[in-house]
């Protein structure tokens, strides 16, 4: 439901399916299911018919595991689409490719410059996939082909999904290959991007904005130079001396103070306010955001209702909804702020995930025995694990407190699962500390990295459609 210009991501996913002739869809909504179902409805606004299959509460599903919930509806060859990719890949041509080869699975592949952050597919001269290599070091495999998240499957493939946690790339596809089933790779050089991480999301925004030049919404108006178009919807106020370079999108009730600069790749959603002298260069400000004077915002997502003080610098970061950033603060590249986090005046946030004080983790050594150490960010959590008394670690691991906090507050099911594995190993003392620090550091390094995640690292719920 994140916006890419005028509309949320799912709008562009469903429009792409409709244009390619896929009209019967099954959507398995996970996170924000009520918002997704409310926005999509019965699908008629997109020219499709939608059936919903809802995951039961309290169960963690993998990308393939969730698909099995819809097995009773999938009696013909069908297409699986990951919900966080936007693309111009011809799905019609992919369907013909699959039909011609009569294999069990076809996977849409694309060439990337650096495949080391993905699962790479090796194909033979017949386009059959011979093996997968997960995150190969640069220059170590003879392929730059990676999965785009579009799969065409025969219905009997679902019989091989053993449990709800199975993932396509990590579990199902390697298992099918071990059994001698035939998986083919459909290669396309058409536009494709995974918008599930910051760099890809901003690339997707830019793709949408450039398409507006030839196909703007009917209720949009062009402001500024036609050669560098900025599109606006509704009432927009622009202060004296402000400069706007497109492509960019500005929504209703947004106001720009004097000498504001809007640069290409920028989206300002409804009721955003930028005070005098502020510059916004690539990124998205959600609804009801406020920016003070003389701020510099670059390649950043700003959540709704965030308040940014004066003289604030933010570069390549994600700012959660309701955050409050004090004057003269600096948010450095790779930083991520949990919703409703406050950054004090003059503070610097460097590559961490920060959380509000009421969501902090308090390290105890026993029931009601506070150790004096708390964590308000993933970095503080990691630092605390290195120094808190061993009895504190053993106390919290036994109560499953660390798992609950990383899942409920940091929002990482994967990190919680990794900590659960450490707990089940029944380690104690310094061995326990060493393992905990290791799994948390690995996760912290990954989420702070600008590189995209592979399919096997994400908890994604795919919209599905039958052919």
C-alpha cells in the first residue's frame, strides 16, 4: 500500500496483470489486509475479478506456504506474482514460453549488473534451470540472471509444499530440482524493480513519475516547465522563489514556502508542508508531514505525520510515521527510525533502527531487577548484549523476551526466529552471549545495507492469478 506517485504499489501490480490479460486473481493479503481489501475491492476498477484467501492469525507463512492456502482454487496452470515488484515484463509472452516447454515451473529472470545480493539462476541452452546459487561472490558464477518474482506453476507443484513456512527460492524450487522436475527460465530485459527496499522503491517511484509524462491522471494538472513536468492534484500553494524540477508529483493541500526546491523523483502526498529554504531531492513524503526551514532531504521516505525541525539533514533514510526530529539533527545514510521516534535537537542518527522510549527493551537480571541498561535502537540492543550480566541474558532468553521484542517492536520475524534457534540450543554463559551477538549483528548489518534482499530473506505475501 506504499504510494508510488499518485497510487499505491498494488495499483501498478494489478494494472500490469490486467493489461496482460490476467483477469481472475486470488489475493492472499497479509500485512495491512484490511487496507488492501478495502482498496482493491472486487477488482472491477482494474478490470479483474478478485477472490481473497486470508492467512489465519498467529501463523508465520513463507512465500510458498501461503500459496498452499489457495490450492483448492488452483486447478489450472497459474501465475504467481510477488506483491512488491513493478515491471513491464510481458506476462503473455511468459505464458506462451511456459506452454511451449511443458515444464512444471517457469521463472521470469532478468540480468542485473551485480547479482551478489540475489539468488542466481544458471540455465542451459534449452533455457532449463540447472542450479541456483544464493548470493554468489562477485565474479564467481557464469550468470547475472536473477529471479523477478514472477512464477508460472502447474497445480500439482503445490503437492510438494511440506509446511506453511516453505519459501519458493529457499525450499520449493531446490526440492523440485532434486526430484528431477523441470524448471525453466524465461529471460526478459524489460523494466523490473523490487520496491521492497529503499533503493528499489525510489527507482519504482521514478518509473511511475516518468510514465506520467505520457499518461497523466485525468485529475492532474501540469505546473512548471513542460520539459521537466511537475504534476499536481487539487489545491497546491507555491511560495515566491520556489523552484520545481520534474518529473515530480504534488498532492492536494500541499504548501511550499519561499525558495523551496523540489527536484526530480520527488512525491509529496496530501497536506505536506515545506517551510522556506528546504530542499527535497528524490523521495516520498507521506500525508500530513511538516518540514521546517532550510532542511536538506535526499533519497528518503518520510512517514505520515512526521515533523521535521529546522536545519535538518536526512540522506538515504527511512523515517517512520509520527517521528519528531529536532532542529539541526542529522540522519545519516542507511538509518531507519521506528514510528513515533523522537530525535533530539542536534543529535545524529547513524545507520540504526531507533524506537520510542516506551518501546525500549529494559534488561533485567530477574523479576523486577533492572540492570540499568536499556535499548532504544538495534545498535543499542546489540551493544547491550555485549556487556549486560550473563544472568540477564539467561533470564530474558528463558522467558522469550528477546524474541518477542524483536518481532513486536523491530518488526523482524526472521530475527525472532534466529533468536529462537539460539534459545533452543540451550546455550548458557559466554557461549550464549556469543551466539546472540552474532545473529543480531548479522541482521543489523543486512537491514542497514542499501542492497536489495533476495526472495528467501523476505516475508512477502504474493497476489496470485490463474491462467
